[in-house]
C-alpha cells in the first residue's frame, strides 16, 4: 500500500495540537497496514518542526518552505500540496479540520479526482475502503461513509480531514527522514490578493489550543458580565469563546464564535456561561473533556451535554466560583 | 454584476429525527432552503440592489426541490435553474459539483456563490470543487462581501483572524450565515415568485461530460448508514445557593481535572 | 397583477387549509396566510381527527405512502381513575378498521404541512395556478374595513384586497374580535389549557404494547385522578412510533388551586396504570396551548358579516362532552362550509350578509351545531367537580371490590355498587347525576 501522508501547514510558526492528533492516528493506521507514515510540513520555515513530527511517528518528513505559505492563501497552498502528492504518491492524505483545510479540501479533491471525507470524528481502513464516521444534520447524528482506495499508482489518494479532539496525541519515535521539496511559485499567477489579515484575537489565547475555554452566551448581558467571563478565564489562562448570539451582537469578535458556523474546539474544560445549548453551538464544543454549564433555566438543553450543570444566575454564580477557584489555587 | 447562487434543498434539521436500521426517519419530510445558501442569496441581492446586476439561482435536486427555488425567487432572485435529478440518494458533493460546473461552464457570470456547507451533510466541499473544475479564483467562508470595480472583496473568517481578499471576477465564493440575516419573503415576493421563470434541465443530460479533472458525475463517497451520536453521559445538575454550588463544582473540578495546576 | 382575490384566508390550521382546498378544487383564486414558518409550525394538538370529512377532502388519503396521518383508531377506551386504579369502558372492533376510517391520530406539524401540500397540488391542477397562493411566515395584523364591510387584510406594510375573507385564526381570535364578530366577552375562566407531551418508542414495542395491527391505533380518554382534582381530563393517543399524552385543564380551576399544568402532567404520567403504558418512552416534545371550553355561550351569535366568515376554533367551535375532544373535525367541516358559501357568493357575485348568512345556516344544519346544542348538558356535567373526583373514585372502588376474589363469599354487583356510592358520595347525589348524565348523553 502506498504511503499515508499527513499534511500540516505551519502558519505564523505554530503547529497546532490538532495536527498531532491526526498524525498520531495516521501513524497508527500506517503501522497497522505496514506502510510508511509521511508528513508534509508547509510554511515559511517548516524544518523547525521536523523533530516534533518525527517524535510523533513520522517516517519521512517532506518540507516545503516558502514565505508565501506563512499566511493562509488557498492557491499557493493548493499548488504546493498537489506538487508534493505528485512526488509522494500517497494512498491516504489526512488533515486536521480547520478553516485552512476547509478552504482547500474541495479544490484538492476536484484537482485529483479524489474522494474527500471532510470533518470526520473517526476513520479506519477496511479492505480496499477508507471508512469514516462523521457528524451530519447539524451534528445531531453520525453518518458512516466509505470511499474506495485507488489502485496503487493512481494519483487519487483518499482525502480525510479530522475534527479536533477526536484522537489522543501519542508520542512515538519515527525515522524522521528529511526530504526537502522544491516549490517555486510564480506570484504573478496569483489571481487573488490577500490585502490584510485582521487579527482580533492577537494576544489572547488560541481557542484551538486552549486547555480551558470560557464561553459566553446571551445570558452575559453587559460589561459586568464580560468582566466576570474575563476574570474566570484569567484564572486558567483560558481562551474566551462566545455563542453566535454574542458574536452577532458585536459583544465578542466573530473569530471566537464556537459552533457549526464558528470553531470546533476540544479543551479539557469548557465553561458554557449563559448559553442555551442550540444544536449548532453544541456541534462545536461537544468534544470537550469536561463541560460545565451555568444557566438559570433548569430545562436549558445545554444541561443535556454538561457534566456539571449549575442552575442559577450567572451574575451570582460566577463571582462565587471565581472566589472558590482562587481559594483552591491559593 | 451577475450572480449565480447555488442553493440546495435540505431536510429541516430541527425536525425530530431518529434512526431505524441505519436509516434516518424524520417525523415530517419537510424540506427547506439550506440556511447558508439563504445567506448567499441575501448577500447577492443586497449587492445587486446597491450596484446593479441580477441574481439567478441554481439548484440540483429532485422535482420536489422546486419549492425551494421558489423560496429564493420570493426573496428576490430573478430566475431559477433546476437541474432535475431522480432523487437525492447516492449523490455527494462531487456529483453535485460536476453537475453545477457542467451547467455554468457555458454561462456568463461574475460571481458564482455557494453556502459554506450544506446543513444535511455538513461537507463544505462543493464550492471549492466547482471553482477548481472551472479554474476560477475562489475563497471560502466569507463573512462579508463588497464590490470594488470588477473585483469582489471578500472578508473571510480564517483560523487566526479575518482575511480581506480581493478576487477578480468571474470568481467563486462560499458564504457563512454570519454575513447577514436573510430576508423573509413579503407577500408580494411570494406572489411574484410564481410568475418568475424556472428553467428545468434534466441532470442526466449533463452526465458523462468530463471536465478537466477526474470528475465525471459519479459520487466518490458512499454513505452506508447512520447512527446516533454517542451520547455524553448525563451529568450532575447542581441546584441551590450560588455560593454552595460554586464551592461544590470548584472542588470537583480541582479533583477531577488537571487544569488547576 | 390584479391583487383582488376571490377570498383571503387567515390561518393555515385545519380550518384554513380545508377552506383553501375546497376553494382550490372549485377553481377560485385565494390567498392563504399563515404566520408560522410553515403550515403546522405553530400548532399543538393531542390529535385524533374524528369523522370522515378528511376522506371527502383528500379521497383515498390512506393509500398514500407519506401521508400526514399517523394511525386509524379501532380501539377506544374511556377510563375512570382514582389514585391507584382505573375502571374503563373499552371498545375495540374490526368494523372500525375499514377505510374511510372514522378517526385518525395526527401530529399537527406533519399533518398540516401535508394538507398544505394537497392544497398546492389542487392549486396547480386548476386554472388559477398563478392567482392562488399559500404564504407562510406572515402575520395578518388587521382586517381592512370599508364601513362595515371587510375588504382586505394588512400584513406589515402590505395590503391586499379580496371579495371575501375567511377567518380561521384559531382560538386566539384577535381579528375576529377586531371585526366585531366575537360579540361576547369571553372570560379566561371559560377557557382551558391543553398540555401535551410526545413520547417516542421503538415502533415494534409500541405496536406490541398496544396490540396494534398495521396502522391501527387506540385512543384513551381519562377522567378523575388524571387531573389531580382540577377540572378537565386526560388523553393518550397512539401515533406511528410515538404516543401523545396530555391533559386539558380549566384555567380558572388551575389558578384557584394554584397548580401548574406541567406538574399535573408529571403526576398523571406517574400513575401506575399510565406508567405501565409509557414505560421506556423518550420525551421528544412538550407543548401547551389554550383550548376553547366547548361552552355554547362563548360561540359568537353571528359567524359572518359583509365580506367575512369565521370558522374553526376562531369561532370557538369545539366539543368536549367526555368521549372525545372534537375541535379538528369541527374546524375541517366549518372550513369547508365557509368555502362553499364563498363559492356560492362568487357565483352570485354578492358577498354581502344576505348571501354569507348561508354559512351559518349550513353550520346550524350540520352535526356541529346540532351536537353542540344537544350535548351542552354533558359539557356542563363534565365540568361538575363530582365528575373528576367522586365518580371516578367510586367507580374504581367498585371495580376493586368487584374484581377482587378473596376466597370469601362475594357480594352481588348491585350491593357493591351501593356500598361504593355510599362511601364516596350518596345515593341521592348519584341518582341525580345518573339522571342528568343519561339525559345529557
Ligand atoms: C446554520 C446555523 C448555524 C449556526 N451556527 C452557530 C454557531 O456556530 N455557534 C453558535 O453559538 N450558534 C450558532 N447558531 C445559532 C444557534 O442556533 C443559537 O441561536 C445560538 O447558539 C444561541 O446563542 P445563546 O445560547 O447565547 O443564546 P440564547 O439561546 O438566547 O440563550 C441564552 C441562555 O442564557 C440563559 N440566561 C439568561 N440570563 C441568564 C443569567 N442571568 N444567568 C444564567 N443564565 C442566563 C438563558 O436561560 C438561555 O438559556 C447557528 C444557527 C444556524 C441556523
Ligand atoms: C393539547 C390539545 C389537544 C387537543 N386534542 C384534540 C383532539 O384530539 N381532537 C380534536 O379534534 N381536537 C383537539 N384539540 C383541539 C384542536 O387542536 C383545535 O380545535 C383545532 O386545531 C382548531 O383548528 P383551527 O384550524 O380552527 O385553528 P388552529 O389549528 O389553531 O390554526 C390557526 C392557525 O392560524 C394561524 N394564525 C393565527 N392568527 C394569525 C394571523 N393573524 N395571521 C396569520 N396566521 C395566523 C396560526 O398560526 C394557526 O396555524 C386539541 C387541542 C389541544 C391544545
Ligand atoms: N444539489 C445542489 N444544488 C445546488 N447547490 C448545491 C447542491 N449541493 C451543494 N450545493 C452548494 O454547495 C454548498 C456546499 O455544499 P456541501 O459541499 O454539500 O456542504 C451548498 O451550501 C450549496 O451552495
């Protein structure tokens, strides 16, 4: 069987945990099938991370370095990946599912004539098929979807992108053999222009990486509420997220929206504060390890997914909780 | 500018549903306009109302999907194109992308817009597939659109922030529902929608035409069954005085999670 | 586009849709306006549609695959409950199993949406396919009047005109009041509140538990303990793979006894007899809605005036005389009758009272007004506290004694009945009640 390849774009010199989750799973499957587990690192200086991926089981590490890849822009990223696939001939290509991946997966599939299985919760191999479970219908249920492996030699790998939090990160030594791939991209052929990136989240904790997330919903009505959210978050160095109700109203930046339209997160601990628990919100946070919900409505649907449901007014509970946590932390 | 908006008819995700023998059963077979596509239609209408132009919608689906085309026409789109398929089963983003691309390949337009994903499959592939098949510049997950001369200016919600991207037309964009609140059709709109033209094209007539890549109209992925989500264990509900429940939960969290260190 | 319709129908419930289907078949142009996102979106109902009018509106509806109905009722039960037991009158017969059925259980959001589809089909089949519409997600705010004649509607900024208007807006009849037809003040005390929960089962389990064959179903009404001492009654109906269970409760009595409908429903569900029936069911929906009491005193004296007709629960047409709630069948028939009157009026091109009064006449001659008049005593009797406390208690007491075999000499039933009556009431009270009851029913 041809190699399994995990594609990891490195933007702004950071490699996300979700990529290591996918890599860990892909390495496991490659071992099972007796094929090589390869990694494609793309970015401005991707070699910085070759050691890291080797220590998570990568047999071969392919490096595509180009400053254009430091920020997300679909055309160069797509071209680079196509070029790499053309030289590696993988049978399976896996990605962490994030906005960057979502931007190119369809195009990659069409360029290769490859089946694409986006946003899966799990994937495995059965005979000549890649099988996945993926949430559908606003993440209310799981669909079992299959795609046929290409015959070896064909340049039609099966493409899979994986939701964050679906697999554990496993450290295991891989050969870590480095291969630098030449990638020349003529900027003149670039039809779209990236004018600027507005980073509203600069300086705050990245939700994709956060161990703890404090998320605010419409129940957080005013500056005092936002202050309480920030204070609770600061105790854990937590990321601050929000429901669509609050990103839409402008109370929080759209980039911190959690859910189907926003981000899928998988922290160790998730505080849902004044969030009702609409299916589209839950779709983005149900992979969290422990969920604590604070809501004054005892019948709020969020309590159906919460490990600990605190029924009451957030304006009373948060100050008390902040105090208790401070006391425990000493 | 001339907009083509690709719209999909999807089952109402709010309607109660259950799974029997691996199949989805919904209490009602109510079908609706995909929420993200409604936002794409809305945005196209707003832009053409401001800058001139027209909005047509394209839908690939069975006969029943006609009502969803009418919904978009009631919102204000001028013409509907119905790529009529036998049924929805056995289709995937790749087979729809092939149909849509084959149809629009011969047409003139400035912007071909999509929803960022379909609410039933949550795939989010079709837009970028069509862009690739037609070799058009594209961007996904738009949360804002503007027109500057012959460029479409897209605000895209990316992983770390919002990217402002200028696309020359013709181009492809996929839209998030965060960009607007789709209008509710007025009585006049609803009544007018019946008189607007809907071109029906048999999907079978578009089959087989091979586009540049390996897409031929065949589905590349196959949904074999559905199952319930593994339910999260029903948790504990703490009720009572704020101080007391805060103390309880703080204690539990410090003991059971590793995030206090 | 000429905006003048033969008729504008306000409300896409059963009354409105039945009127629309009747008009569509007669090739009249109409505009039906429903405020919900789709027909049925806002509608709550326990759900048995009684009678055979549906078969007239949609011939052979039972042959359809994806039809909007759930099960046809072949098994009926009326149960009297005390806190531990129930004594039932139970009737089951295969003669109810042949179409056209005399009762089908329905879930409104599905049924109404399906019926709306039938209306669309009928519109498309006629010559007025470009002039008739169903419009959803639109609230009619006002009926436009010229003098004392209704001439159109206003929804937001939009105004549309029609030769006639059918008000089918349901029990919260604001527009009926606006045009002055709800002439009688309806105190909240005359209203009931209905609460309903839908419980889902594995279809096989449901069919086994209730001994259902194919699409057959059962309906069960409850008197007594069900309402925890509050005026009203309970119901349980089988759907395809769910059951609808609920209560209809007097608003005044609830207020006076300081009880909440939801708590009473929980109480009802915990009754050993009910608990056995609903074991393992997963709650999928809970809803509440006001219901007319079926008291003839709140039905408007006149259901028409120049240019406008009122039908369904907007006219407070409903009967709950103990053996069933009849609101949907009344809505269907009155909707049909209103539409038929509009058809006659448009043939005469006269939409004045002189012609529209034919609607009231037709209603008076129909089973609806006949039953409402004939069973008023039953309605009042049902609201007598004796009926939801003493009667069920003594019947269950009798049942317990009658059915308990204790290896002691048994007493005759008549003797047992006397004892039970004495214990829970008095012979005199029951004799009066029995007399009233036999006259009322
Ligand atoms: C296609 C589509 C995609 C969507 N994508 C997303 C998405 O990505 N993310 C997302 O979040 N939503 C999304 N939504 C919207 C979603 O359906 C809900 O509307 C939204 O999540 C509601 O946000 P909320 O829970 O903050 O507000 P609400 O539903 O209004 O809930 C507020 C809650 O706060 C509680 N509360 C109020 N005051 C207090 C108090 N003082 N103390 C304690 N509790 C209090 C209330 O009891 C209530 O439960 C999407 C919708 C659609 C149609
Ligand atoms: C819990 C419960 C159980 C019941 N069980 C039964 C039963 O088993 N059998 C039975 O026969 N009956 C039953 N009923 C009664 C029955 O539901 C009603 O009598 C029946 O629905 C009346 O039909 P309708 O069409 O007149 O009104 P509705 O069904 O109430 O329809 C009125 C429609 O008009 C719309 N509307 C209202 N105002 C406007 C406006 N201004 N603009 C636009 N649209 C508007 C509403 O959204 C609604 O869709 C039950 C009722 C309840 C609450
Ligand atoms: N059958 C279809 N007809 C028209 N447009 C479609 C169809 N399927 C998908 N689309 C468009 O593609 C988007 C993404 O779909 P998907 O890739 O299936 O998640 C949708 O939001 C629509 O804009």
